[in-house]
C-alpha cells in the first residue's frame, strides 16, 4: 500500500484532515483507541514498563525467599495473604512466582514491550511512510496485547493461584488440572492469555513486514535502510514463522486438559491412582515449545541489536563498521535460529547423532553473533564517542552479549550441557545474554528516541545513575550464579537448605538478593526520569543527537502523517558520519549528493548512473579550475 493510499484510507474513515494529514480527534481516538503508530508505540512502551515493574517485583519476592529461606517477613503476609502465611512464601506459590516472572519478562516485556514499541515508532518514520500499512490492525495488536496482560495478571486473584509449571509450561504439570494447585484455573488463564498474546504478535508482525516491503519512500531501497529496520523486519519474519507453532502446541495441551486426549500424557500415577491417559509424550510438547522458544530468544535480542547498532554509530560519530556484514549476520541468525531448538533438549534422551547435529548448528550460530560483536567494537574503535545515557546502555548491551554469549558455547556442547542444564549456570547464561542485554537495548532505545516520542529530553544525570546501578547490579546478581551452577546447585528449588553441599551457597544467595534489591531500587531513578520528563523535561530540538535518519526530519510536534508536506526522498545510506571534506560530521539521508560534492566518494555512486555523471562533471570542473589557477 502506498503512502497515498494511506491518506485516502484515513480521509474516508470519518476523520477531518487539514492540509498536512493532521486530523482533529477526541480524547478517546487520540490517546486510547489511536490508530497513529507513534501513539501506539507509547502505549506499548508504557504497558511494557508497567509489566516490567511487576515482573521485577515478583523476582524480588522470590529472591527474598532464596536469600533468607528460614526467616519470616510479616510484610509478605500483608501483601500476599494466604500465599505467605506466617510471613513465609509457600513452596507452590514460589513456583508460581518463578513461572509468571519468566512469562512476563520474556513475552510481555522483551517481546511486546521491545518490538511493539520500536517497530511501531521507527518503521514508518525511518522508511518514510505516513503510517503502518493497516492502522486499524495496528491498534488491534496493542489491545490484544493489553487484554492478554490483564488476563495473565488476573490469575493472581483466582483461588488456586497462578500457573506453576514454569514459563515453559511442560506437561504433565500443565496438562493435568489436578497435578498441583497452579495447574488449575491459573494454568487455564495462562493458556488463554498466551493465545491472545500470539494473535497480537502476528497482527503486529504482518503489519510491520507489509509496511517495510511496500511503503518505503522514494530512494529508500533495502540497502539504504537503517540496521534498526533490518532487525525489526527480520524479527517480524521470525514471529510469523514460529509463534503459530506454539499455538498448535497450546491447542493440543488444552485438549489434554479438558477433552481427555493424550498427546502429551502417558503412564501417570497421582496419589496412588493410575491415570487413564496412554500413548502420549511430553517430549512432543518440548519440540513444539522450543521450535518457538529458540527463535523467541532472537525475537527478543535482534531488535535490541538493531537499536544498539544505530546508537553506537550516532554517538561514535562514525559509520557503522561492516554494514553489509551486519545485515547478512542478521539474516544468518534468522535462518539458523530455526534449526537449533534441540539444544534445549539434550537431557531428554535424544539420539546422540541428532544431538550432534543440534550441537553443530548451535555452535555455527555463534558465528553471525560474533560478526556483530566484532563490528560493534570496530565501530567504537577510535570513534569520537559521546557518552550519552543511550550510548552507555548500548555499550552495556555489548558487554552482556559478550560475557553471556561465551557461556552459551558451554551449554551448546551436548556433553557439558547434560551436567549444567538444570543448574544455576543456565539461569546466569540466559539472564545475561538475553535478559540483561535485551533490557539494555530497550532502555538504550528509550533514552535515544524519547525526544522523538515526547518532544522533551530526559535528565542525563539521572540516566547515568540509572545505568551504573543497573549495570553493576546485573553483573552482581547473575555472575555468581555461574559458579553455583558449576557446583551443581539446581535451579527452581524453593530453598537450598536440604542438602549439605548447597548450604555453603546461602551466603552467596544473600549477596545476590541484596544486589537484586539495590538494582531494583535503581529503577526508581528511571521511572521518575521517564514520567517526570514527559511533562517537565527540557524541550527537544528537531535533531538533538545530530543523526542522519529520516525520523529526525519530522517536526518536534507529532503529526498524524509524520511530515507536514511531501515525504522527503532518500539519496544515501544512514551512516554518513565524519565524512572527510564535509563541514559537519553528519549528512542527512535526505541530502542529495549534488550538495556534498567535496565529500563524495566513488562508492557513493554505485548503481546510480545519474549521480555518477554529476560527480564526473564536478571533477572535470575542479580540474579546469585548478588549471586556470596554475596558468594565472
């Protein structure tokens, strides 16, 4: 759909437009049921922040349990009621906390909060479109996400409690309603919530793909797109191809729960009673879950990679190193992510030959990841670096991706993974490489594009405070867990007081819990900075970071339609920083080559005969001038 078609659609949908595509709306249509991609981005972001705060608070509650397993905290009973009678969390509720924490952070924060926010905000602005291909479907994708969030949180208010089968909801705990208290209504609500969430994700992803492929402005070919757009595009492709598989797995799980089928169940005994289910296999569910679950890791991290690439280049005042290699590495990750899911299942008794195949593909996927890391470091090398809060979080992402990614090589090796799989080593690995890195990518994007979203600047000093508390806190929380895992300390245990060898780690657990509490308090600086700056922050200029991409050509006052006149044309790639011969250290994508003759390079004109002709004529003119000067 062209941008002209978008205008035509908007004009005939009951809105009154002025000459620039800006239309007058009621409070409901502007702030609640908005079809403007920028407002929908804000809705995704603020909902994601709220869900992140809830997920963080759940983690603090179970960290208190792990740090002080034999102590009572009356405050817990005040807030949690029957789930913490006597001030101590019940074991079944501890499992529920871990389950909902993981679910919220992986899906509702790092998938919807990250992709939903920045895909909506950046895709139309950076490719030069008035809005998404379908503004209505875009609005629906947010409201489905919001509904899924409400249903997920409502499981805390049912009598049997929230789902307690872990965020991976493995059968039989998730398939037998009477297995444990969290297998009842709470599990049903979890399944309903996730189906609605996946519907939201699919609507959003199809919209993103359609918009990028069909609505780029004049001159914006694929090789002129910023790396953020490449990352968001390939993330959407991953979502469209992998999320339906989880829906299939969930539907079969619902059949097992309520229709008496046995897709995942067989040979079960509960409290001495033999269950009638025969012939199923829980391993089938693991295959279906991880066929989504591993691409999901990249659905989470790839948008953060794209955001970090943009911010590193802007604040290093250098072109991104190896643009084409960065794009090909993203494509490589996208393809390879579908053939590595078995490394989550090395301990299931998998055929050793099949395990070897998955081990090889897992180690191969480290190659494009290493390419990205090398290119980030090369972009930073000898750059004229500006340490804005966004830049600090981008560098933090690179740090987490390196330290967390190295431990992935251990877990990708089948023989090592069998020993490490159910230990805290895995918790440390994925919280660094996926959790912390992706959260830092999200925060990096918030600090960088806050002026574009709200027309104001965030406070830099609070940004630095937030960064250091979060960065140091994350390492203090997750780095010690590697050593716990190497010693065999298992994950998901309610308390480490039952076995003698685990008791020696109680001191470390206390330390980790204190670090988690301090890091959580550090988020108060961000929350105050974010919400206070929306209303009282310093007013932003049109291009506060002196960046090259199209979003910084739009007015500070957000218009529905983005540009007040014609959409600008694009002439060059998005990373022309510090180009020799140019007066300023950045050149906007909208600047024709004819206006920058003194800094043009031969490769700027590859595939552009007209520009090449202008350059040749300019060079001839320069030679003639030099000859004239010499003659004089």
